[in-house]
């Protein structure tokens, strides 16, 4: 039922959900075989019972002849025949014991199989009203290893079914494709660029933090892509690393850039010349002071995602380690590339509003705010605790979970598929719990089993 190109490349045959597969007929076949085995065992037991009676009668006849007519010519033949019958009885009893053991084992296996099948009695692929069906498309490889172009061939089948009057929607797993550098990231970078331009008032200075962020993220993602030669990386891991890298890259570069610009502004206001030596001294001072804040902040951010190691979940571990590695690289880039770019910028780092003046500076609103907070420190602490506590109240009703089709936009095929499954199969059908069961031997090798029918 899949597109021919997709089927030839990756798709396995899709089972018709409306067909009664062999797993539906298996319980009746197994039960019938068990009944046949019991009937054969009972028949054999009756035959052995008759043989015991016949042997008993023969023993009495032989004993009578030995007392009344010891010279009877038929006596030796009767004794020989009696011995053969006793041997037949012994062989029959051994066979009956083996049959009893096999019958008991078959009963136990049938009971186990019935219990295993009973666990899936509530699983349906066709709704009760017969209007909605679920098709499970299986691939020969992980979906992360299949190219988006090949995955896009599968939904083309819906166009063929639409001609027959069948509405087809696809689950989020099939249509969701994670890409680094999508529209969301582009909008975020554009907004950051506008804010930096407004605050710094210079294209050069606004572009410098962005360059630092892109350099850190680029180096980290290139390293992650190189590791895919040996490791399989979960598709969300690079996205988290890129988002963190962009955020902290801009932030850490601004620490040093802002400190350098303030120092140059103080030099200009003091009437001194911003010589090359003065600029180099300011860059070194900014890197030595603000750079310490960069290292401390970076270490804090690195510890947070790296702590996902304790979860023991491979997906979260990959995301945490890649995010921590991205922040580490970004810190190193901020401490090395930022001073180099500031040196190339030279006097263009001087704020345009810096005026040559020896007049004392009047306190602005930051100084007034700090003075008010420090003079009323206990009240400020209590107010902060109350406000933060009020903001944290919604966390008591926090619902954790991974994104699914219900979190997609309402006009998407993933949301429609999620909604249809809920309506047709009931609440919880969109969140099945996979259960694995171990059995002593493959079901296909058991009595009554056939290769290729595991259930």
C-alpha cells in the first residue's frame, strides 16, 4: 500500500488491518490439536487397559493348565505368547507416559499462549463502527537513517486513496522532520540582531556577538556531525545544542564587548586619546574581568545539561552531552575570538554617545534602584521570595510529557490523525504502552505453530 519507490527502498509489506490474520485462527487450531491429543491419549489408555485384562486372563489360564494338565502341548506356546503380551504392555505404558508428558507440556504452552494472546484482546486496528482503520508502516531501518525525500514518498499514497473516497492522515512520527536552522531559529536570530543594533548603535558591534555565537555553534555541530561516523545521534540533540549555543554565545560575547565599550567611553570622557595601546589594554582588561564571569556562567550552564547523565536514558544523555559540549566550545570561542575581533574593530568599538567631558556624572536610574534595594535589603528579599513563589505556583500542576500529534497545529495532518484516533478508538489509544514478553521457546516452533506466525 506504500508508494512503489518507497516500498522498493525501505518499506516492508503493510498488513491489512481488516483481515483476520493467522493469529486470530491460532487459538482454535491450538485448542483442537490439544483436544485431539487428549482423545488419542484416552484411546491408548483404554487399549492398554484391555491388554492388561487379556494378560490377566492368560495368566489364570496358564496357571490352571499347569495344575490340571502340565503335559498340555499348547502350554509352552501360551507361556511364550504371554511374555510377548507383557512386553507389549510394558512398551505401551512407556509410550503412554511419554504421551502424558507431552500432553501436559502442550497444555502448559497452550495456557501460556492463551494468556499472552489475551493481553492483546483490546488492541484494535479497525474501529468498532468500521469507519476508521490504522495502518502500521514498517521500515527496514531507523527513521532517522531514512532520508526525508524517501519518507515523503509514503504520503503520496494518500493521493491514490483519496480518489477512492478515503481520507488519509499521517502520524507525527512520519511527517515530523527536525531541521537545524529552521524558521524558528531564523526569526530568533533576526530579533537578536535588531535588539543588538538598537542597543549598541553599530553594525560592527551588533554583528560581533552574532559572529561569536555562530562560530561556537558551527564548530560544535561540525564536531557532532563528524561523530556520526561512529555514533548514532538523536535528531533533537543538535537542535538543543544549537539553541543553547546561540543564546550563550551572544550573551558571553556581550559580557566582554560591553565591558570594553564602557572602558573606552570612560577614556573618551576623561579627555584621553584612544590609541592602539589604550585599546589593547582595554581589551585585555575586559577579557580578564568580564571573561571571569563568562567562565563562571559557562560552567554553570555546562553542569546543568551534563547532569542528564544520571537519567540513564540514552536520548536525554545525548542531548545533555551535546548541549554541554556546545556551551564549552562557545565559552572557549568567546574568550579567544572576541578579543581578536575587538582588536580588528579598533576605534569603532567606542560608543557614539561618549562625549568629552570632565564634569562629574549624575546618578541615573540604575544607581537609584541599587541604592533603594540596599537600604531596604530585608524587605527586598521578602518581596522577591513572594513574587517568585507566586510565579512558581503553576508548577504544582505541571504535566510532563513528550510532544505528540496533539501538540501540532490544528490544521496539520499529524493533529488530524491524532484527533481521529482518539475519536475512533477512545482515550488512551494515542499513547499505547509497549510491552515485551519472553517465552521459553519460539511460538512458531511449538506444536501446532507455523513459521511466520509468532502470535
